[in-house]
């Protein structure tokens, strides 16, 4: 989800809720401790130089159980980040700690922002020698061609 979509949704909300894909709710007393722009400059396994940029939110929870972040307050933090950091209209990535710090994509559904798990991938699969994944088929699911090699068919 792009930052502009997040901002548009925030203007329509009365309260702010996040949850993980499995339905686990981020406690309502969370903080967004960082809003920023993260740039990753790297070389993939095929030797291609790449640059990725994302808008980044860091969610954190503390023991101040009375804390509630209002949508307008987050809009103000985003506006300040746009002004001071030059934050662009990028895809939003959220950092949130469960067992370790996780990086999540963001989607919106049924009045909640959903932290959607990200997956690693090879960006140069055509260059690094990883074979294409073969389709797994059960032999019992295949239908024999009646004109070819059936018992008593005389082809052998």
C-alpha cells in the first residue's frame, strides 16, 4: 500500500487498529516510534545493482496502557516526515516485533490495517542457476491417451 493510500484511509478513521494476518491484534496502546524512508542499495546474486526505497513505520508497544495514537496524530507525523525528510509516496513497510523484528507489507481491510508477511525471493533467478520449479503431479491423476500404450493396445 502506498503512503498516499494510508493517508487517505487515515482521514476517514476515528481510531487506529493494526493486526497480523493471523488475526492477532496489535495492542491498542502501540506507538509508532518512527516514520521514515529506508533506502536499500545492493547487488543481487546475478550481479545486478539495485535500489529499493520504502516508507517505513515502526510499531512498538510499551507498558503505558492508556496510550492511544489517533489517526490525525499519525497524519501529522507523516506530514512532518514529508516536509523534513522529503518522504515520497512510496510503498509502506511496517516494522513490528513479535519473536524478532519483522518487516511487513500493509493492507487495509474491515477498518484494520493488516501487517502482511513479506517473503524473500531470488531477484536474479534467470542468472543464478536455480532450476525452475517442476510441477508435481500424481500419476493416478493423469489420464492415459487411449491411442497410446494401453494394456492390449498393441503399441509395445
